């Protein structure tokens, strides 16, 4: 099915088109959800709720920009709303307690660096991880993040700074990052592709 046929079918509530849309984008969107979720089960719940919103809001897609980007934005907002509802993004850790975070050693030495970085990001407290993903990966400004999370802009900035510091510490301890102050933003962005 073409993207146009999928859109038209979804607008007409055709199950075949909805299934095709879900099959085409669910794997990528699950990866997005997983970055915000505590575990895979939570990510799957976020994905399901996100796709329900996608289908309900299909009539708002105006063919401006990429359809996948439009879906991704709905999925990200769904994840944030779930975190806000559960007040999960308020969890944070002081930098002085960062050394107490348990870091698993990888048993397979052939794991790509990007996968290792993703796993290290998952070790961050959910609040830090959320702001890091929204800013470094999704490209939202601190003002937009503050509005989404209903926090002060300065809180978004400090969470991001603390997330980078904590991530750097974890990456150095796991010997993924050799030198302090390597560009964490670049490393995070590359790991999400």
C-alpha cells in the first residue's frame, strides 16, 4: 500500500489500512517509546496508547512534512503525557549519588558502541533520560521541554546538564568513553539512529 492509500484508508477507519500503518511504523516507534519507558512492557503500553492517538488524530495530518515525523511527534507527546500522569519525570538523582548506580558489564564484546550508549542512557533516572532524549535526540528547545513537562526552563537545563554529567561518568566507567568532555550530545544522537 502506498502512504497515500494508507492515509485514505485510515481516514475511512479501514482495518487493513490501520494494520498496514501500524506494521510499517510500530518497530521504529517502539524504539522511541523505549527511550522514555522504564521497561519494555511500559514502552509497549506507550506505543499502543500512542497509536490510538495517531488513529484518532489522523484527520489533523495536513501532508506538510514527513508522515513518519508527524507520527513520531504524537508518540513522543504520548510518552511525555504518560510520564507526567505517573509523575515519573520528577525522579532524579544528585550527581554526588551517581557513583552508586549499578552498571552491568556487557558479556558480549562485539556489541556496537551505539547499543552500549543506549543501554547507558537507560541507566539514567527517568527525569534525566527524558530531558536528554527530548533535547539531544528529538531536538526540542528547553523552553518547549519545560512546557511539555510543566517545569521551569531552568529545571530542564539543569536536568540536561546533570544527565550529561552522569552519562559521561557511566560511559567512562564502562570504558566506552575514553576521555572526559567528549561531545556527549553527538554520542547520544548517533546512538539513537
